[in-house]
């Protein structure tokens, strides 16, 4: 069992990152958000789960124990394979998943590519009572689409060199301006490129953003 990997990032293409461990490059499947947050040659650590199939050995990696735990629960649901489970975590945070399960909102899962109505309902039924909902912040209480945009933009800013704290604050302030009301829904302008451009404008030029 490979529980974690640590080493420099050799490549990050799509949902596959290669991390050098002891001179060996290990391919790890991650969410697109995680891939965007990793920088080539920087050292990283991912918690991992090795899934063994008759014709393959595939390593799945996650930056937090919460994501790993939810992934393990998802792949235990009938009809949910590793790819679909990773797809869910690529769209929803662990807390959003827990909230959807608590609210019996299977429609949330139907928005994920590859998850049909029957499987979405099974996810809610199978995960009931197994996930705890944390107190939502202003960012996590936004609609699912907004949260997905926020996560992608934050990951992009981190990839460009800003710290996680600075990136999170810039995204939060930008989305607050774009969503002035509590009942705001995804507007036509609420896309990753638009939010990223506005967030970069808010941060302004920096000679060494990684130390901001």
C-alpha cells in the first residue's frame, strides 16, 4: 500500500502528475484543480490510494485527508468508479459533498459528468451519516458553480506564485463584488478567465508574488 508520495513535480498534464520519488517518476491521478496548483520542480506531498485492477495499478493522490476520505467513500458506492469519484471531487469540495448528502440533494451529483440519476441517488443513500458538514464560510455557501470557479482561480493564482492565503483573499474579494446579493446565481460573467483576470488586477504587479 502506498499511502503518500513526496518529491519534486516532473510534469502535470490534465489530471495526471508525475512526482519523482527516490529517482522513480510515479504517475498520480489527481483532480484538475490539484494539477493546476502544482508547479514543475517544486516539491509536493500527496496522500494516495492505490487501486488495483486485473490489468492496471493506478495511484490516486489528494492534498488533504478530507479529499482522500471522501474519495474512498465514493469508490465504495455501487456504480461509482475511481474516475467518476475523482470527477465528483473535481467539481465539489468535501464539505459541499457532505452538505448535499445531508440535504438529500442528489441533483448536485447529477451535474458531474458520468453520474446518472440512479448513481446520484445511491451516493446520497450510501454516504448518509458518514460525512460531517462544517460551518460554511461565505465562500463555501456560494452556489456550486461559483465554488468551482473559485477553486480553479485560486489554484491558478497559487500556480502563478502567490501564497494560498493571498490567492484565497483575492478570489473571495473578487467574487464578493461579482455576487453582491446572497441569492446571486452564476452570472454569465462568472467564468474562470473573467474571475482570474479581475483577481490578477486586484493583486496588481509583483516582482516576487510567492513571498506576498
